[in-house]
C-alpha cells in the first residue's frame, strides 16, 4: 500500500536522517577521541557510526519521495526501535562498562532515536487513518 508523504512525515524523516548522519560522522570520525571520554571501545564506536550510513541514505531517500510504501515506513520505525533496544541492551548487558558520560551519551542518543520512531509512527498513522 502506497501512502503520501505528508509535510510532517517528510520533516520528521529528514530530521532523522540529518541527526543520524551527524551521529554517524561523530561516531565513525571521532571514535579515537570519544573512546577515552566515554570509556567505550573505539571499534564499537567506529562500527556503530559506519553501520548508520546505509540507514541515513535510505531515510533521506524516503524523505524526498512523494509516496512511499507503508512497509518501508514500518521498516524505518522498526530499525529505529531496534537501535533503541540495542543501545539500552548494550548498557545493561555488561559487555561494555562505560563511564557516566558514556552511559549518558548512549542513553541520550537512544532517547532521541525513540522520539524519531514515535514521531514517524504518528506520521504514519495520520496518513493511513
């Protein structure tokens, strides 16, 4: 099912792509500086940033379309939700032991991603209602 991309949904998707793109640049490009500040493995930060690049490109492309499949929007929302779960899961798993700034950094980005997922869900519901 194709749905129209409303201005609200377009803006939310564009903001998601921009914020995620900035995060990718900060993580991948600044892993060597962030690692000691956050007490997190440099490779984790780098690869987390690198992994965001295809998602950024996909969300940016979707934000520029007039119509998009409902499934594509559901996938974007699901990927954002999985990122949130993985972020908090990483913190509670004990696999890494970030310092307080590291916990705050991971938590803040996860909360921002959760907000984007919620806004995208609201935009999707408005279009399919």
